């Protein structure tokens, strides 16, 4: 049982070491400036030589504990690890910037000391002569990447271009970004350069599809709610018509009709149609012609009418005689 556990532990450790080793292989030296007079400044406003590292993968890798050196003597295979570490500059921990994301860059200041900042190294970089720069893994034994930088003029850099290296003029130096960014580069070429495996475009396409589906879901949900409420309102209106609304509509139509007449005929008509005026006048004339009571001019006709007091007078005539 103990042997089996030891075997599993050994396999786990070897797998982890292989995984970390593979992650370290993705860290490369990307650009170097040995004679800095007008390039980037450090926190104290000084111009010092600098080295840029790049994470060429799309996964995050923490480079703390790795080593940078310019001393070729570390190539001696018989040199002990402690002696080799003395001739190297360790990348310190305690800075979030060392947790290097995919396709990201980090710049270290050389000819300095760690007291001046987390990214300051005591790495000796000569100004006007060729220099060998190497990156070692955290075990100080495995060489990850190295390059021999030629003697450079002021503010010129030595930069990686694919698998080759070339000298860049000061106006083309790009600390912290891709080395060769062309303004006339096509979108397809730039996409191929920045996303050679197509992971970014795949995630972008899937994101667009899911966003469109979400928008369609929201739209049709709201549309269904509106349709349901409309059908419910129609059913209620058919079962119990709303009379106040009907009267309001009729009154509004009447006011609108009068307003239209006023606008056409003027304010004197008070909103009454001219045809109504004519009909009223015609009816008045017709009634005047049909209902004539006194035909004789200037003669008043009086008809006799009896009343009840006449009967009482006739009964009392015998007392008057």
C-alpha cells in the first residue's frame, strides 16, 4: 500500500513538473535595449537598460523565481547550483505583474537593484558592447531561452521577429507590446498574428451567438406578454362594453365636427352646419304658411263662451222680479 502511494506521488510530482516545465517554455526574451537614453524611464526618472519577456501562450504563468543572467560562465555543466545562482538575478515574488497572462509582456530594469523596485534587477548589461542574455527556470539548471545582443546605438533595440532577431530603430521600439506592429497591416494578417490558433475568434463568435439568442428570447417573451394582454382586453370588451368610453368617443367626434365647421365657415356659425341653418329656416316658413289663424287683416274673431255663474243668475231672477 505504501509502495503504491509512493508511486502515485512520484507520478503526480513528475506530471506537475512536466506541466510547469512546459509552461516555463512559453516564456521567451522578446526585446532588449542596452543603451537607453530616451526610451522608457523607471520610477526615479532614470534611463536604464531593460529586458522584455513575453508569454507566448494563451494561459497565465507566474514567472517569479525564474532567473535572468548575462554571465556566460553559468553554461558550465560542472558548476554547482548555488554557484550558478550567485551569478544570476532572480525574478522576485510579491508583484502581481509577474503573474504573466497569455500574450502579455513584462519589462525588467537592468543595472539596478531590487531595493529600487520589484522589477529592478542587479543584472549587469554593458552599454556599448555585445552581451549574452539568458533566461533560466526556477531550478537554475534548465535554460529556457537565450540571445546574444550586438552592440547597439543609443535607444536602438534588439527584438524578436518570429524565430529571427533584428535591430529596431528608436521610433519602432515597443516596450510592453508586440514588436512589429504595422499600420498598413490587414485585419486578417493582424488576426492571424495575434490569434494563430483561432481561440479568440471562436470565443467571440460563440459570445455573439449567445447574445443574439438571449435578445431573441427577451423580445419574443415580451411580444407574447403583449399578445396575451391584448386578447384578454378584447374578451373583456366583448363581454362588458365600456359605455363611458363609447360616449367619450361620440362626444369627441361631435366636437371634432363642430371644430371643422368653425374652421371652414368662421366663428359666427358657432360650429353649426350651414345646411342646418337652411333646414330650420325652411321649416319655419312652411309652418308659417300652413298655420294661419286670422285670415282677415285687422279683424279679431271672438267666440262666445258660457260659464257656470250664468246658471246661478237664472235661478235668482225670481227674487229680483
